[in-house]
C-alpha cells in the first residue's frame, strides 16, 4: 500500500506504545479528509501480525507476512458497509465476534478493521461494546471516522482516539508536485491543496479525476455571469449534486472576495489562480453586502448537506436572484410555501 511521509511521526508514536506493551486494543482514527488513514492502519496491522517485527517495520518474510501479502491472513477481518444500505448490520458484527472467539487461526493476533464507524447500526454498536470491554487476548480493533459527533459517547470512551491532520503546506505541496511529475504548475497545486483543506491525497484526486478542469469551467461561468449579469446561468453548475462540490468551490471564491475587499494579504487567498475573478466580485459589492450574502450561501450549503429531498434548482434560483439584486433574505421559506 502507498505510504505518505506525513504519517511517519504518528506511525512511530503508535508503534512505540505497542512495543512498550502500552498500546490500546481499540484505536479510532479521525480525519475530515483522506489523510492516509488506510495506509497508517495497514502499516500497524502488518507490524502487529508479523511474527518477527523490526522496530517499526514488519519483516515481510515470516509466514504471517506472506499470508498478508496475498490477502489470506485468516485472523484479519476488514468490515465494510453493505453496498445497498450503506450500513454495517448486527449480523456481520456477531459473525466476526464469533469468529475471533471460536475460530482463531493458531492463536495468532486477531485484527478487526471497520471503516467507517458511522455506518454501524445501533444494534451493531451495542454488540461491539461488550467485546470492547472484554476483548479476547491478542485482539485489536481499528476504526475510522470522519466525524466524532456521529459516534455515541459510550463507544468513544472505549477507544484511544487519534486525529490524522494534513501536513504542513510545504510538505503537502512537495508531495503533490512529485505525484504530478511536472504536469501541474506551483500555483495550481497550491490552490488545489487549499481547496482540500491541506489534504494532499484529495488534491491529487482533483487532477486525476478531472475535477480541476470542472472547477476551471465553473470559474469561467462565474466570470461570465458577473460580466453579463446573467446570474441564472450558474444554476446548472451549482445544482450538480456530487457532494455539493461545485457549490463549495463557489463559496470559497466568495470567501476570497471578502478577504480581498478587506485588504487581507494575498498569501491567505484560497483560489490563487482566480485573482481577476475575485477582484471583480469584490468590486461588485461592499464588505457588508458580501458578508451577508456569504452567510446566506453557507446556510444553503448546510441545508443541502442535511436534506436531500429538496428542490435544489428552486432554492439556487432564488438565492442567485437575491444575489443579483443584493437582497439578503433567506430562501428557505420558499421551500416551505
């Protein structure tokens, strides 16, 4: 599995705790974006399952390592949500717990990896809690989450929590440029990194999956909208439902415009490649207007994230018309009428 340099420190800390026999049997890794948690967990799993581990590495030659290499280590249980329901039901958890209690392979280390804890049903969590209180010998649990707030406190209290944060921008930028092998200029790489809250893996995905080109098309459309004052042309772009990505990009540009209007240094701008567009939007309204409009757009984004069965096109149309006329009025009452 691919390794990421910013994981070195936390990887060493966790392994040192196990080497000193102070490692917790249940680790919960939290990251808002993909910062390489899968790679970190896999590296720890390899070390724990290895018969002759070195300081921070598995030997890769013992029988257990060979089984892991071909994906046949019998006491490793990765559990993923059901494709149809996107949940992890109680039957899956019970089967796994039964296996580690009664069907262990040669009494080796047993490892359960659940991604993500948010997908566990209430029944699944209740069954897991009993095992976490009294785990079998040499049994380790690894969990991931994107949001602590979605996990019951009874579950959190039984885990050792680790936050996996993005690296410093300089390190993330260096890694991202190495992955792109000169195909992306410094400004674009830095901009993508900032759009992804500093997460280099997510920034790389923007270029690999063609999202960077889509963003440039959105920026061009916003520019034409402001120049021609035809605001409704933005509706098809912002109405794209893929995790509200287009709407998020649009909001970052408004945030930058507000920063620019207040004279904030250019090095704090997110969309570094769109200074002309940011300047145009900043000149279009005063600080108070930009701030109030931004609040309305942020409220709309939160609304879309919380509710899926809404008329997005209607709400976006209303919000854009208000922006055009510089009216600060919530659009949510439109939906309730």
